C-alpha cells in the first residue's frame, strides 16, 4: 500500500486519528515505536473540562463523539457511563460548582448541583462535612489501551485502508520519514501523534513533561459509584508550577479504585516516588477516610505532554512541509482523542470541522512559528 498519510504513534490519539482518516477515505500507515506513553499509564477518564472556552469546545465535542461510538465499542474497552462528581469541600467551592454548572449548561452539557445530603446519599464513603457537588451525568471512563486497539481494528474491519507497523521513526522529512533501520516510508502527509516523544522528532515544539503518579486498589465493588474529583483539581492541573496533588478517584468496572493525581514538571524519571504517593494518598484520605482500610496493589507513573497554555497542538506545522500535529494533550488525551481525530481528518482532507481549529494551532506560540531550522 502506498499511503496517503503516515501517522506516527499508535496511542489513543494516533489510533483515533488513523481511524478518522481511514473513514474519510485515506490510506493510512501507522508507525509506532512501542516506547510506551500516557495511553497505557493514564486514568482513562472521559470528562468535559471548561478551564477555558477552547478546552470546553474540544472536550464537549469529543464526549459527543465517544458516546456515538459506544454501541460499537468492544466489551474490553470497559466503557462505563459513571458520570463525574466535582466535590465541593466548603461554601466557596460550592459557589464555584454553581458557576461551573452554569457554564456547562450554556453549552448543552447535562449537569446538576447536589447539596450535602444528596452528595452523602450518592457517595456514602465520602467524609461528612462536604458542602455538595456538581454532577456531570454524561462523563464516563474507558480502558484506553484497548480503545486504541479497537480504533485500529474497527477501521480495518470497516473497509478502511489502514496498516500498522512497529517501527521507530528517527526523522521527518518532506514527503517521507526515516526509520531506525535506515529505510524510508513515503506519504504526501505525515501526522505526528506520539505524545511525550514528539520533541525527539520536532524539538521546536513547546512541550514539556509533566509526571504523574497513580495507584490502584484491590477489588471493592460498590464502594464508589461516580468518578470523584475535587474542585481544586483544575488549579492543580493547569496552574501549579511546582509539584502538586489533587483528589481524583475512579471506580473501575473490575471493582477496583484508581486513585490520583499528582503533577511534577520537567522530569522524565519514571520511578515511583514514595513522598509523592504519600501526598496523593493523604489528599485522597482527606475526602475519603475509609480508603485507609483498603489494600493497594500497585502504583506507577507516566508522563503527560504539556504545552504552556494546557491546550494541545492541532493542525498543520507552520514551516515543515506536509507535517501535521496532534500532540500536547497533557492529561486529556483520552477524552479529546475523538475530537482531535475529527478536527485533523477534516483539515487534512478539506472537510469542515465542527468547531474552530484556530485556538489549537501551533502558530499561537510565536517562537515555534518562526521559519528557522531547529538546531
């Protein structure tokens, strides 16, 4: 097959983009170096986020697309429409929950406020004294590694022209890529979608690593029913420059609970750090003291690919001929994989995207847009 597009990266973003491009009639070659990334390490949440209008537009459209896929998703994708509770610890956070709800409802997102008694009834394992929560009913979770494989399989089963190969790309040049074995693969368009590894091929991109820890418990079915997130999560996720933690807990379909989250900038050391795990768990215990009586079976880390404004880089590279970008999703790669795929497939095939692409274009960062060859 002579491909129309080479997609670099078979994680959730690359796989979703390959799926959308194949559905648009493109012959797609997916190359993945099997280096590991955020798809296998992350929580797999599907959440509408509203830190800014561009994030809200991308995540809302992405959730609509995820829901449209649910009837066809394989069972091992473990999709669960559990919804999210944004937990308010005090009256000030309850006011923030009300404002958040108003923003989401303006965009057609189904949500409702829970008072303290309603929150206690919905999630009895949470501690007493919380002020309430905002429930976002349409949020969900998915097992991202299997969802990525499903995207590639579904595209092929549906008659799309898609080939997947294990290969390490070491250079991107006009009309082709060079592989570690010295060979080349040719295509008029190349899409870079390999997450934290993108700067190996495009060092000019404004991406920095943001390390995170996660921990999973033994099986305790029925302990928690919704994804639980403290309202301070947004500040921790997008506005903290130093190490930070925030309460984020997911009930997995297995009955296990996945507990996060932590953030550390500018380290690529994947070692589990006991001090960060301890801080993360202390934060979780503040909201759910009963967690201290449960067994944890594993902790691990991963690296998010973060941009300066926490929005991904989506669209044409400003000066590399034939190169397109779908990178820099930070902690929302799983959520926004479908919206990213829709946007890139439309832009690369001359279609009309459902939402404006400009806020995600790399040209918003002047240094990257200058037509100079990187060192």
